[in-house]
C-alpha cells in the first residue's frame, strides 16, 4: 500500500453542539514528580538550559524584550524568570505534554523545569566554571542552498493600531523553470527583533500577476494582507512557517514538497514592533531535488462552507464558542491509500482559546495529535511529530476549536 506524507494545515471547524473528542484528550494523568538537581549551580546545571532553551529569542537584537546571555543578566531578572517558568509561560510552547511527541520542542523537560526553579529559589549559586559541561549549539543552515528568495526591498512596519502589522510580499528569486521538490527550508529574518512569525507559500503564475498589481498600492512595499488567506486558496501551496526558536527544517529522506514551474514564492510576515523597530529585508533558503520517492502535501481540515466565507458564526459575548469537523482524508485525498501525517498546524487568530486535533480510529479508539488548552495567537506554529502518524482508510481526522468572545 502506497502511503503519502501529508502536512495537515488546520483552519476552521464545523459547528455542532457536541464534540466527538473525549474531554480528557491529551491530559496528563500521572502526577508530576520533582526530578530536578538537588543543589544546582549556574555553570554545571543552569547555563546549558539557558543556552539551548532561552537564547534562540533572548539575545541582543532578538525578538525577546531582554537578553539572557550570561549569569549577571539572568540572575538580575530572577523574579520575573521564576514566575514565567513556574507558570510555564516560558519558553513558549503551546502543545500539552501528554498528547504527542514533537521535534523542535522548545519546552523545558520536567528535570529542567525543576532544576531551574530550585536554582532560582535557593540563591542562584554560580558554582565552578570547570564543572560546566560542553554545550553543543543546535545546527544551523541547510546542507546546500539551491534557491534563495529575498524581499525585493526593505520594509519598515508602521502599525496603525498597537504594535502589530501583517504584510505580504512577492519574493525575488531565480525563475522556477521545471518541477522541483523542496526538501529543506530555512527562513532568515532581516530584523529578528520584530519578525514575529512567517508563513511561506508558492503562488501560481496567474495569481502572482494579480498580487503584483497590489504591491505598493498604498505607497509602501508589499500589501496589507491581514486575514486574506481564503482568497489565495486554490492558487497557492503552503511551503513552511517560521517563528523565533524554529530551526532549519529538513524533510525526511526521500520526501519532498512539489514546487511547480513558473510559481512565485510569497511570504506573509507578522511584525511586532514592541521590542524593535526599523527596516526588514528577510530571506529564505530552500534545498531542492529533481526527484523524490514521496511527495508531501498540505490538506485543510475544516468545514468547506467556512472557507467559502460562511458557516462559522460566533455570537457577541460568547465565552466558549465551539466548532468541530471530521472527515476521512483517504477518501478525499488519496483515493483509498493510507496517509502519513508529518506535522500539524492550527490557526484561530486572537480570540481562540482551545484547539484540539486527533484521529478517531476505525476501531473506536482516539489518538491525540495536538492539544492546546491555552491558545496564544502570538505563538502560533506548526508542530512536527517525532514519528509520522499513519491514518488508515476508515479513520477520521478531527479538529475542534474554541473561541472566547466575551
């Protein structure tokens, strides 16, 4: 049986009174145990955690509001850090622990969490530098770059309200003259302090010509594209996403995402000027192959009426509006073949509160793929499973979304 690796892009659910998912989906049932180091010191125990779990954002020029690049900076902010760690607000990682296992997990392990809190609560001991273990920074960069896409010119965000602006750009890059397959993706923010998150697409030649007419209409590079994903559907393919802390993405051996001839790379960038201002000119590095064994595709899971602009109404003042939708992708996408899910993304904008994704198996069991009980639009991301999850014919993908409109 041929299996197709599929990225699941979620964005909309079908309304009904009762969800088929169990209330305890992805909830941890084993009580937490203290697994931290008894007498932690900075050099031996804490600094390795800070380097690997904090400094992708908390560096000079980073998206975080302050740097944490040494003992002095970290210990001076111990009260703020303690509260953020104790409440599990930092490092930002939305999936609940007991749903599934993911690559690129920025969250603290139980041992890291307990060690860090104990160190903050017992005097922030410096320790002996000779006891510091070697810390290997995460790998950066693709093995090779076959296509580089760049914003045509610099862009300086000027939010109308608050500190956020969402802007789209057609990227400059060499022509795509034949079908290629994306096997690696690496986004480079031009101004890391204000590029909050990014969604990258390839758009058809005809759609690119339409979008080019909008580019610069308001006297600024690119165009305002807040909430416009729907108008691109059918004329674009999802390539990937980025947010602070995301590393270079390499697809598993033999798998690639199709990049059709004459398409154009487009980016949707969410800028946050609260922690930095200035001009941005971001770039994307892409690794390509001429042939792959299997192709990765993105599939939406949601009510088709919602994508058409109807079917999702949320009453004013409703503190828990819930929609859900389920279907068998093997009937619609692969004509009876099994599907391997590689990663999952959910998108609910500012008023989202809970997002859950699961597989209802043909035998009646339920497998959790993603469980977010404290949704934060500002930390939206896509989540790559440690191991692909297979959907067999007769299984159903389910998405359940909640909004707080109170």
